[in-house]
C-alpha cells in the first residue's frame, strides 16, 4: 500500500487549510468517487475522495471530471446534509487509514449540529460514511451488514451505530521508543521491512525500505537500527517539511530540508493517480480493441481453413471430367465392358490407355452417368473459382488485421488508440462489434493530419502512424514526384519524402528507408528490405482496406532501422 497512514497523515496536515471553509457543491462522478467544492480563505478547493480498490485516496485535485446528469442517491444525501455547512475539523484515528471531517451544520430546527464524514481508505473495503452527531450512520456510499461481509461484526447501514474497524496491529504512537524496540526484537523475523509493516498499523513496507535507504542502515532489526527507524518515523509524523515522490514505481514520503509547496503531497497524489488512471484507461482501451481484432482474426482464420478444405475437395475435379468423357467415348460398348453392377472398366487414353474403374449408377443410362460426372466437375470448377477469390480476399483481410495489431502494439497514447478505433469501427469486418458511426469529415481530417513530421537533409519526411494516416499521406498529401517508402512484405508505416522537384541523393533515400524500417514490425531487426518508388506509381485498388496499396517500378534496398530522431 503506497497510501499508508504516514502519507495520509501528511495529506491531512495540508488539508487543515479547509478548516472554516464552506461546502459549496458536492458531486459523484462515478460510483467510487466523491468530489466536494470547498470555499476557504477566498479560494475554492476541490477535494477528491476515491474508494476504488487500487486507487483509494483523499486529496485536493485540479483535474476536471464529467458528472452524471442525475445525481446518485448518496450524492443527494450529502448535498441535503452538508451543502452550506462549515468544516470544523479534519483528523485521523491514529495511523489508521481513516479520515474524519467534522462539519458544523444546521438541522431542521436551525440548531447547530455536528455531522461527520468518515472516509475509510482500506482497499476494496474503502467507503465514505455520513454520521450524525451521535455517530449513528445517516447513509454510506457502500452499505453492507455482517451477513454480506464475512469475518466482521460491523454493520454499515442507515440508523446503525458507527463502529471503527478493528485491527490486530499495534499503534506505534502508543509506544515509547524503548517499548517499540523491545517489541520488534521479540518477533520471529529479523528484517525491519517485515516486522514493522506486519506489526504496526499505517506503516507500509515501501516506506520502511525508503527509510532504510535514507538512513543508510541495513535491514537487520538490531537495537540501533530500530532506534533510528523509530526516530525517523516520529520526525515524519511531526514535521511540516515532508515531501512525496516516486519510489520503486510507486511513491512514499520523505523528510525534506527544502521548503515545499503548501499542497505538495496533495497535488503529487493528484498527478500520480491521474497519470496512473490515464495509463490504465489507455491499456484497457488498447487491450479491448486488441481483443476485438484477435476475435475477427480467429474468425477469418477459421474461414480460411474451411476454404482450404474446399480447395482440397476440388483437387479431384479433373477426374470427374475424364470419367464423363470416357463414358461418352465408350457409350457404344459399355455393356460389354461392365464387370460389375457398380462400375465399368475402360482404357484411359489420358494415361497411356491404362485401365480405369468408373463407378456408375445402374439406374441411369450411360449418357446420364456421364452427365452426372460433368455436373459434378462443373460444380467443383465453379466452387474452386469462388473459393480462390475468397481465399485471396481473406488473405488480404488477414494482412490488414496484422497491420492493425502492429499499430496497436506501437500506440503509446489514448489518441493513437482512438484513431485505430475510428478506423475499425467504420470497417465492414467489424460490423458484429460496432454500430456504424459516421464521423464528420472535419474530425477525420484532423485525426489524419496527426502524422509524424521529420526533417532529413533539408527535406520534409512524413510518416503515417496508422492505416488511415498512411492512406491520407500517400493518396492526398504526396505529390506524384515525391518518393514513397515501405518495408517489403512487412507491416509498417508509409513514409513520404517531399522532394520539392529535386532529385535527392542516394544517401537521403537510404536515410528515408531506414526510417521506414524503424516504423515497421521489423524495427528490432537488421538488414531490413525496404521498397521505394515515386508516388505516381502507387495506386489504391477500389474497395481496398485502409493502408493497402499496390505499386510498380520499385527498387529495394536493405538497411538498418533508424528513427531519424537521434541522427542518421
């Protein structure tokens, strides 16, 4: 847990600025978030309370969030009881991750009463609970009783008495340094970063590890080391000069000799969790699209397997044509050639007059049997023509899906993924996954123009980041005498060298080919083949999928991938 009791203690210190502040607005953007607008000392602050399992926290925020048109029930309860009230106190219960905010309110009789917001930040059990002056529950963001939540006797239901969560861990603030050291030395483990987090509430393993580094001491739980750790923790709790910074892909708090911003910890958490949220949204968005593409890929792969099976069935169609011809050629003597009721034996003049057995239907005449074989041949011949076209189209579709997977693998922000979403949502391949959404032309053009621009040897080089941009660059932006580059038989970006009527040097062409190799699926390979030609030799067939073109008059060079950003 990065947000332990020590971090929360520092957050609450900074939130003291809200005392005597007035509650102006309350929102519930999602089922796990409450945002309160507080006017204090001529400034409006937004307090964000998040109860999601992985991102639970309370902090000041500057990030805007959209709100539902109809406020949820709990939000309406909070508005009813807290709008217009004044904050009297913000505090914690020891180092437990529970924050209490006392509000001075007026009841129905216009008498002053105190209402308390209990904010429990405990992973998946995080909650926001509104209490009256007797600490009876008015309402809660998440309601449950001891029948729905095992291993607890707590009831979080309106009208019930609020009971603090119990813990088998000790409160470090209740122990002296000597008591703390004595207790730790009696534990089975000899590692400080195991003993302290497992024994004391509100202190994370991450914080102890950072403290050991700051104090430059070993992890061994000796009397001297434990003494230094205890004193460091007390300083963290009591000091105003505390900062929050990233540590081991997470964060924790540190003592600082420098003056920090008034809300350094609050806004660090705001930025950290906003970036984390954006990254989660990006990954979920990309993974969902990848799941859709892979599902379509599996469907087309099964279709290709079925086509290959049909092609295999057509391999013997010439045999049926020969059977028909041989029956007609021997129609005058079929009766003398029949050695069984089920077949006749005739010389196959296509195979050095070797004897061949031809199965026949005795209920049909010789000509009718021949006609039956001709029909079977023609049916298989027509089937072969159709499935060969289907196979060619399916292979193009597979190639297109491969290009989409390449684009998703290289997408590094939500906008890039959104462009791919727009592309596939309009493609007939994905009709089962999307309702057809018509994007206005202005939006599409704006998205298409978000391609990469580089300068190589004084020339402008344009690089598409997805199939739609590739089409736009090649078919709309490039002039006939500009050079066009693409990796040979490998998914990648279209690269355009704007020549301005000049003939570029060979070195410039090689550099552009290196860029095309870098922005392709072969970016980590060596000696990558890249085709290049003039744009006027590049065509897009009617009805072709985005990014698919055909070209002629190309030359191929093998190069080492280079992005063009670090110099070539």
